[in-house]
C-alpha cells in the first residue's frame, strides 16, 4: 500500500529563500475552476469522512481523506475538535490548523505531471497551502512534499521541494524532469488549512494579510529617524545574533534548516499566529473533485407530456447536482426503460440542469411514467413521476417533484 509521511511537509521561508506567500482564492460559490466537472465528484462534509493520523506518522494513500492537527491540538480525536464543517467548507479559527491528505487513484510520473496539475484548483480563503506527496523510487514511503508557491497556476505553477537546502523554485516542466530522472512519482496531495508552508506561519489580521482580503504582503514598517537607535519599547528583545555553527538549533527551539532530511510540520505549526483563520471549500486534482461543503440533495421535476412531444422532445429539470457535471435522463413505464435517444445536458455552476428527453417512436404510451436524472461525476440521482397523455388531450402543467437518492 502506498503511504505518505507528512513530516516532510513544511519548513519556513527562510529555509527556502521564498518570500512569496500563497495567494488566497476568494470565492463564495464553493466551486473550483473549470468549465467541466472532473470524472469523480465527492462530498466530504462530516467528521466521519476524515481519519485522524499523526502529523509525524505514515498516511495510507488509498483515496480516502486523512487529517492531522498542526497546531497545539495534539489530543484532538475528531477533525471537528479543531475545524468546522459547514456551508463555508472546512474552516479553522484562531490558532488552529490541520493538514489534509488524499491519495491519487494511481501514481503519476514526470511525464504525467502536466496533465495532473493542468486543471488542479483549490477554492479557499486565508492561509491555505497545497503540496504534492512524492514517493521516492524504490521505496513505499513518500518522503517529501513539493509545495505550490504562489498558488496553483496550472502548467505555470512554481514549486519548492521542502526539507531541502537551496533558494530557487522550479517550474512544472523542471519538476517533471526531476521526477523522470529520479524515477520518483506523485502519489497524493496535501492541503494545509490555517498554515502557509511557504512561510511557516499564518497571517495575523491587521498586518495586511487578513484571510480573505487577497493581500499577501504586510505593509512596510515605518522607518525610524535614526536607524541605529534602539527600539523605544525596552521590553522588545533585540534580534538574536547568528550563530557561527549553522547546525546549532535557533533559540526558539525550532529545527535547523537546510540539508535533505524532512522537517516535521509540528515543529513549525506550534508557532502559528494565535488570531488567524482559513477555509477550504473544494479541491480538484487529477480525476477527483472533493467538496467540503454540505452535500446537496438532488431533485427532479417533470410535467404531463403529450405523446407526440415525448418523441419530439420534452424537458425535465433538476437541481442539486455537481457544478458543470453531465446529467443524463432515463424514462420508465412499467418494466420498460428508454434511454437510447435521451440527451444528456451539463449542469450550471449551481448544480441546476435542464435535460431535453426524446423517446423512440412508440416507446411511450398514455399513462404514468417516471424519469430519473443521473449525475455522471457525482452519482447523484433524482426521480420524478408524471403522465403521458394521448395526443389532443390538453395537459395540465403542474410539475411533480420527485425523491432523490445518492448512489456515489
């Protein structure tokens, strides 16, 4: 079984020479970028959808969602002890942070990296970071996380390998070449909610990086009249002098930077700002989109239809499907189901859809019928019932709502 160790997930920006913070993506729609849905859409909106793991332990990459506390919440047993799951998605408040880990359906090598990240997107506010879990050739453990610097930008994304020395970021093409040369593979991905792995901190409201305001650079400090003058506040400690030995731990007890060994998330996240917040509502990577908002209830509405219109085409409306997913319809009368000439349609960004149904000649008879809508990506289904009426009979345009089920 593929396993990922999230101990290698983050070091401070000083270790990487990285100054750019992840740019938050502000959205109230709870959707991710793209005009078509991914092949798989799922909702993860309850505590039972996430399995707790240690931030310094191994995580099975089996396409389930795992979480680890990244602040001073080591005793938390449920994700809802440190995060909220509601219409805003999965959010953390002051002083809390969580890491979310998910495996890919199959490993991706360097040649497939561009396709993997081309449509990747995260809908988030505040300090939310994204990383790829990389499995080293010849091992069954992912020892490194590769972090998107400046946010996911498709093929234009810049990456940093955390836990290594050096200051340069690398392009997607350069990362792909490295994976190919080393024989390494991407086996999963990590979301850091309430924690920016490019800086090792979360923004503090009031410093120009308040979550959701889109700012990424704190305002410059006002210059003093005399740059050599000591701070006016005598309680402010002077900056620590650099040590001669770079392997000596800093005075704050954090790990020394540099080298190739992974650096534990926990050592950084214990120093999170006490008044920051962040939220993630959706993430799309590869063939899967996960929504952390409440799962919608799909519903269908159908009306009385003259038999002639059953052949020429009649409309069935639906709600509660995944944004931009293909929705198909099938019509049943008794023990006969007709789908051969049914047209599929695409839901809008709110999950609403109108499907035009055309049945083969003679497939429908006067009487009751039911129509079922099926979301191709989400597996959401909704059924409505009404009647076909003989030609020349005026139908009564009263829509009949149906019950919905979720089969995904």
